C-alpha cells in the first residue's frame, strides 16, 4: 500500500531523512520507534505533504501511485491521514464546520457527491459517541481550549470520519493518561481492516500494548535500521536505543 | 499640545472655507446655533485639514489625501421608504419612513429639529468631546441635516432602526450629516448605520449618542459595496450610569475611511464596547482612532478589532483609554489583531493607556502577523485545498469579533459579507 524507497529529504538545507525505505501492506499495522531526533516526525510530514521539505531523491508510492508531486490536500483525498502530535487550534471555526468542510472537500476531489446535512450529522454523532467526544466540543472552535486528551480524541474522530487508506499516528500517545490512551487505541483498533494500513510512530512501547503492531521498525538518523515483529518493541523497551544509535553513527 | 500646522492654505482648505461662507446665511437654526457654527468653523479655520504632524491623524494625512475638496451639495429629499424602520440620508438630506414608528420612538429630521432647537438640544448635538478636532468642527459648522432619534425612557425598540447614508449622481461632490440619538433611561434599541455612495463622494458624517442611565444601545456601522472615496466618520457617545453602549464596525469598502470615536463613561458602571472587522485590499486605507474616557468609577470598556489586509492596503488602529483620577475600579481591555496577506500591506497599531487612578485593571494587546503555515498545513492535511484552508482561517479570525454582534440577522448578514469578500479574494 505505502512504499517508501530510498527517501532523502532536507529542511533548510539540512538532510533529515537519509535513504529511508519502508513498505507497509494493506491491513498492516506498522510501528516506527526510535530515539529523539531520528526524523520520525519528519517522515510523517513528508508523507503527508507538508511544505518546506525538499525531497532530493527516492520515492513515496501509495497503491502504486507516486504522491510526491501532490499537495497535502490531494494526498488526503487519496487516503493519507496524519494524526498530529500537536493538533492545531483554529479559532473562530467550529469543529462541526471544519469536519463538514474537510469531509466534503475530500469527496469533491474524488468526484463524489457532497454529504447531505442529515447524513453528515448522523455520521458525526455516531463516531463522537464512541470516542466520548461531547456535543459541546463539537460546537466549540476546533481544538481551542481543548485538553491534550481531547485534542487527541478529536484527531481520532477525524480519522474515523475521513476513512483513510493509511493513517499515520505521530506520537498520538504523548500527553495522554491511561484512560485517554485506551479510548484512542480502541478507536484505532475499531478501524483496523484488511484494506487499511496504519503507521504508528511512537517513542515508547506503551501504546503498542493497546495497538498491537504487525511489524516494528527502528528509525535512527533518518533511516530504518532494523525491522522485526512486535517482539522487537519489547526488546527496545528493555535495552533502549543505544545499539541502534551507535549503528547509525 | 501638538504643534500647530504652518498657516498654509491648501486648495482644498480654501474650497472648504468658501463653502462655509456660501452656506452660513441659509443654515437652519437661530442665533444660538449660528454662534455655535461660527465657533466650530473657527476651530477648523485655525487648524486646517489634519495632517501627519497632528498625532491623532499621523497615519491618515488628510491634507495629502484630500488634494481637492468636492463641492458640498444638498440634494432633493429621497422618496420616503414605504416599509420598515428605515431612515435615508441622501446627499446630506434626511427622509423619514412614512409609517408610524413603534411606541416610544420619535424620529425628526434634524433640519426640523434645529428650526426651534432648545439650548439643551444644541448642547446635546454639539458636545465637547472631539470638538477640537478639525473634521468634527467642520461637520459641526456645516451639517444642515441628519436625524434626531429619541427613545423614550423604558422603551424597548425590538426592530432595528436602519440609517442609510447614501449619495446620488456621478458628479464629484461632498455630503455632510450629523445625527443625534437620545436614549432615555432604561430604554433599549439598536441602530444599523450603512454607508453607500457613487465613486466620487467625500463624506463627513457624525453620530452622537447620549445613553441614559440603565439604557442599552447597540450600534453597527457598515460600509456597502460602493462607498465614499473619502469618508470621515465620527462617533461621539456619552454613556450614563449602568448603561451599555456597544458599537461594531464592519469595513470592507471605500478608498479612505477615517473612523474616530470619542466615547465617555460618565455614569458609574457604564459599559462600553467598541469592536470591528476591517477587510481591506488594493490601496484601501482605513483608520480607527478611539478615545475612551472613563470619568467615574466602576466603568468597563472593551475594544476588539480584527483586520485582514491584502494588496497594498493599510490600516490604523489607535486606541486611547483614559482613566480619570477618581475612576477607580475601571476595567479596560483593548485588543487589535491583524493578518497581513501581502508583503505590501501595512498595519499601524498604537494602543495607549492614560491611567490616573491607582485601583484599575487595564490591558491592551496588539498583534500583526501572517497566516500561520502550521494551521494551513493542518487543514490541507484534512483535505482542504490551500485557498479554502486560508479562507477558513481568515474567516475564523474575523468571526471571533463578529460573534459579538448581538442581533442575529445583522450578524448573519455581516458573516455573508465576510464570506463574499473571501470568495472574491480567492477567485
């Protein structure tokens, strides 16, 4: 589904990704772990299409289609979803207004009919109930004054409603207490399906207790330096990243 | 004191002085009023058009912007609006609606009111606030007409009182009007002041409010699609004990607009709120200069202005809050925020606090920035094309101020105006 091959990317002339390759199959939950500064967030931004990154070589293919020339919104419409580590606040724009605009913008780009208001409201209600997102939160401006846990639940709500092909979760566990973590993980697990993939970026093994991965990859100094199954996560928890940091250097 | 301008008489100043001389004999009103006008004209004559060395006009140099003064003309009255609570002031001449106003509301054309004006009315119509400003003085000297709106004590006027200030004809001309709103104790009303004009119009308009104890007045100022080329709009308000005065400005049209407000809380517990949205592009220039004067204790004031600038547009926010020595427990908050969409746009923010009491809470904040790249990416990553993402952020930014417009119908209409401005920007 997602094929990243020998990806090199710079920001402000500094190379952050240095020949990173990663292949995620449909239905797979792949975890990326690694020390601070290894370029994990950069990887998520480059895949999602954030401006300011200069891809100097390599490729990113989604279901066989090169996405590197696409704008972030085109990638979103193709099915890439990034759950932000620090979701942005958008003052003056109610969450409902934003959700409707996002869902319909993607549908429009795919040549689909826009949602009717009753259909839209029905979908939001159903998803919000499951994630413990209150009506009050939906009426408030997007993420403004939300707690860390509320912002992460809002990210998962968006993911549920936008039904991506591949969802990238960038440190979604950071700043979450155990109850919020469970709610978020349940939301993700409910979305697991044979035709959807996940890329779970995390610093700690804790999240992977709740979202059990099919594969675990260690990223260090802008490359994937080791891949394995979920046991690799346990090993990292025990031994830390020092072996891999040394490898990369 | 600001330094006096050199005694240069520009072509425009000379023309304005001549128009006063031509008109003074035919002005409505008796001797007292004639004396009042002559004194006002002296203020203008001494000062001339405000220019950059006058601090309050530093960023809007009228001497430079008004190279030519268009002839000030009086037109024929407009046809009376058959329905609704709509007052028309066209080419400086007031026309009242034909229908009977709701109970508690009295409308009089200013020309009629001036014919037998009492000293009290003259005093209310020519307050000391802003009287030493050259353009306020010129308005006082020259205004023949406008509307007198009287709201009886305790009256609640649910229907919005609409005041359409407009002009006719393609020939360049100037119009002048002055209107007075007297809100009785405990009364409640709202006024929508809309400004329109053909392309070549210079306007000097003044709205004067006296809000009685416990009364509440909501005022909205808006520019229409075609607005005056040059407009000096003055708002003067005196807010009584426990009274509330709110004014909101929605500015999206016109080439040069100077809005100046002189608002005084003269009764304890007076609440003042001045807010607005400026949407400017091309070479538009809008200046909001406010003086909020807390004369007595327990007053509250809020200013919130949101500005979006594109092209080579420029905007000024000068907000002065004065807290007099006895005005303890004053609560003041002032904020001006601007987003620049273009490298050639300019925002001038000058908040000022003059506090002479020691037990007050007053704050101000001014920000100028560009659209936030992180916010844009966030929305694009959810599927919104760049233009739509930018539009949503700008709209949200402006809506934070718009939300304060209490009347739902007006709020929605202004919201539609905002969306329309954004759509035209994107296209």
